[in-house]
């Protein structure tokens, strides 16, 4: 028996090879003393000789029936920190190089896989499933290693993702993973891939994730049945880590020319101790180390969004106004919004759709608003505000070159969304050049912020397939990867010339949604992600629980979220304002215009307090004491701000416990305010023997409290 291994204080990876070349990969944590894998590593691919630009392997219960296995394998150590596996798949010229790296002091085991076509012909890959393997449930002996006590949680959000998508579950029990639906693979749980997974029990568990900032790669955690003799009997295994081709992604590996290779990003493994939040914090640390966080000088201005008062061109009526026909806003109305922004304490006027000659044209409508330079100077100098513009990648059609249109397989222009009346873009080289030039023309007039929105590739009506026009200079059809790269290229072109401009980039419009760190921290990249569209009725998003995804995102990410909210839907207590002020590092507001109203005055008072504590909320380290108790820590000053929310209809007394050592605090007092900047009390804080600060607050119904820690 040969044994190849890597080991440090956190991990032990051993590959056993017996005399008959039977292999077993054992992955054991020294922190939890758990063995997370102990079967042979799962190596399966499916190749195709079918003609056409793409080959998609149908994923179903028999998806591995014709899969190729690894028929030769060479394992060896390259020093003390690297273990290499080289092999060849049966009946193909596809070879694999697999490198495991475990550094001496690292809690992360990293895995890197390269696939190479050593043949003389192009090879298409429609299915790739490579990963660690462990028995979950055996038909005749039951649960393996008490894994019935485990559950599976996705990263970076659990139940909700995007605005309208609901997985209906926050996590998946081991019992649910065992079930396999022979009728439809979509009924398998979890049934999707994500950025990472937590597999653990009440004490902690395994974090596994995939990382590639330039290609769309995903992490999967799936069941794998092993049919036994007779009907209706099977053992169930779990496969995780490694590589999985998810809905054809990454596309760059699906077709390999002779001697061409594709190197995947890292597959990473670490162990967390505690509940899911501790696993999310560990994932956030991993991304922070890769540079996915806000910049040193990050200080986002509070936006005032005119849309909530003035509406936008694709609405038939103004927001929350019944029976009044919509009118496109005027220059005078924009200046009135600037006055409101200045009075309320905002720092930037954000102008949503309607400023351009047509949606997505990115040409300032000087016939309606005069020269952009004059408007920008007025906003900056007269009102003391910065200026932000909304951009659309998909477009209305006016002022659009022919090369901008995505052409379907039938040769017709594709509408992105008939309701909004936009065409789908073809993000080709012509589009990049012209779009860049138009945005730079805007930028030179003193724009401080751009939102890149409406990035969707194609539409649900044509199965989200890219452009088929052979004259556009791209592969046919255009790949999702190309679409995303070319939109990003425009962002880079703007950032390269105007690095001071803040840019929020909606995801690049592909399905499945790419990892939220995708393309961030590459040269001349964007600054912020979008806050999952919780902008229309933010109060309902809070009460329904849909806004919890922002909470979970902040546990897992330091890349700032940008979100504007309609304060017309807020409670007089400013519950909505403070909830999103805690979760969106870059906040926009709007929707009020009656300075004499109680709600306007409440918002103005809330903004006064917000400005006093803004650095904690925009740059502090976020911790979730619970879903309704948020902590923001200034790590250098060892103080912070805590916010708590009562979402119920009754008064609530809330006991809060803070571990000073865990959260990096050294504080003596806590000043408590309500949501409209009225000071409630000052608490003297003391520690118990376990460094725990404990105090109680009483919160009225549908209200926040804000606590400011003092050293």
C-alpha cells in the first residue's frame, strides 16, 4: 500500500494506492476530527463528436452512463506542500493534471485542475464531474458517520437570491439529499450550484468553494447514487469540491482544440466552527484576502434618487400617484430634486432613466436639459452635490447603430423586455467602441458615479442564447462569457480614464447568475454590487424576509452593496431607512418632497444621525448578531455602532450579548438613539468573566434603535 499525503495543523489529505491500483482519497480535518471524504476521487467526463458550435449534455439520472473514467493515474509529492495527480480518461486523449496545495500554516487546502486535449482533433466536453466523494446513506447499513445530523447551506445567500427568486428553503437536511427523483433531476436537492457550500452540524463543518474571478465557475454539492443489484436499492454518496460543468459553464472548457488546455480556478476547502454565520465569515475572509473589498479611500456619497418623486419613462403613471398621466421630468424638476437632496442631507443627485435621448443611448438630451457641462456645474457648484447617472446596456433603439442589435437564429432583432420596450444588445467590438466613447463624453463633464444596468444577455423568449449575426466579429452564437467580458471591457475603459468615478455594476446579465465577485478586483474594475433590486417597496422586502439576502451577503462579502430606497414606503420611525443603511454601504434615498410633513422631518433627522456615524456603516466590519441585530466595528479604533430592529406589532425587550474579544471591541459606554435621532439613554458597559457585554433595550413596534459604542 502506497500513501501520498499532505498534512498541517488543520488538514490531512491522504491518497492510498493498493497493489491493484485501487485508490482512496481521505480528507480529514484536525479541527473537527471529521473525515469528509474517504472514497476514490470521482473523475467523470463526457465528450462529444457532434457537430455544431456547442454541445450540452443532458443532466439526468443517467448522465454518467457513458461517462469516461480515469484509466491511468500517477501520484507524487512535489515537496512538502504540493501533491500532484496526473491521469488520462479512457477512450480519449483528454489528460488531467491535479495539484493539491496545503501550506504549512494555512487553514485552506487548495486544489487546481488543468484539462488538456492531447489529441489531433477538436474535442467537445459536455459533462465534467470531478470531486471528493463520501458515502452518505447505505441501503443495508444506514447512515454513514452520523451524517444524518448534517445539513447543507449555500453561499453567499440561503433562501432568497436576486429580487424575484425564492428557493423556499434556507438549508437542506441530509434526509433531503438522500431523496433522488427519477422523474426529473430538478427535484433533486439542492438542485443548483453556487459560489460555495457549508456542510456541517451544530458544531461546525466543511466550507467548500470555487474561485475564479475571470471565468464563470461554480461550486456544487450533489448526491450520487450507486445502484445495487435488484430493483429499488441504491447507496447514496455525496460529491463535492473539484470541478463541475454547470449549465455549460465555464464555456471556455467546453471545446478544446488540439493541444489546448483549460486551467480552472481554485477549489478551496476549510473548516468553520459554529453556525452558518461563522462559515460565511470564513468565506468573507477568503474573498478579502483576494482583494474583494472596498478601497482604502472608499467614502460613498448618499444619493438622492429623483425617480421616486418624478417617475421614469417606462411607467405609465408616476410612482404612488393614481390617475395622473406620466410626464417626462423637466430641467426645473431636476433642480427642485437637487434642492431636496441638499436640504435632506444627501450628497449626490442620482438621475435615473430619462436624461438621455433614448433609453440606453448614453447621449445627454441637450434639447431638453441644455448642455451637460452646464447642468453638472450647477449641481456641483450651486447645490454642493455630486452627480450620478444611470446607464443601460440594453437599449430603446433610437440613435443605435445596427451592430448593437442581438440577432436571433431566425435573423430578427431580439426584444429584451416588451414591457420596458428595450432591445437586447450584442456586446461586440463595435458596441464596445461606441458605448465607451459615448460614456466617456458624459464622464468628462464631471460625472461622479455610473450605474451599469440592464445588462441581460438575450431574453427568456429565446432561451437566453447569444447573437447569431456572423458579421459582428464574434463566435456564433455569442457565448455568455464573451457577453460578460465585453460589458466589463466598457467598465474598464471608463475606469482607466476616470479612476475616481464610482461604478456600480449589476451582474452581467447571464444565467445562471455568476459569482458576485466575478470580475471584481481585476484591473480597472467596478466598485460596488447591486442590492438585489430591493428598491421598489423596501418595507415589504424587510417584513417578508426577502431583504435577508442583503444581511447574508454582508456576512459573506466586503464588496459594498449599492441600493437606493423609496422613503415614501417607510414607517415614521425610519425602520426602513436604518435597516438598509446598515446593509447597503452605499445608500440612496428619495420619494419625499413635502418639507412640512412628519415623515420628511423624520428622514431629515435620521440623516443627521447617519452622517455622524456614516464611517462605521460604510467602512466598518459587519457582524450579524442576529438577522435583526447588526454590528459595525471600526477595527482600528475598536469601537462601533449597533443597530437593532423590531419588526413586530408589539413592544419588544431585546437582550443583546456582545463578545468584545471576538468582535474586536474595547468600549465603556453605549449611547442609544431612536430612528429619528432622539437620544434615549446612555448605558455604562461592563464585562462578565467571559468578556461578554450584556445589555437590554426596549424597541417600539416597527422601529429601529441605533447604539453608538464609546471607548
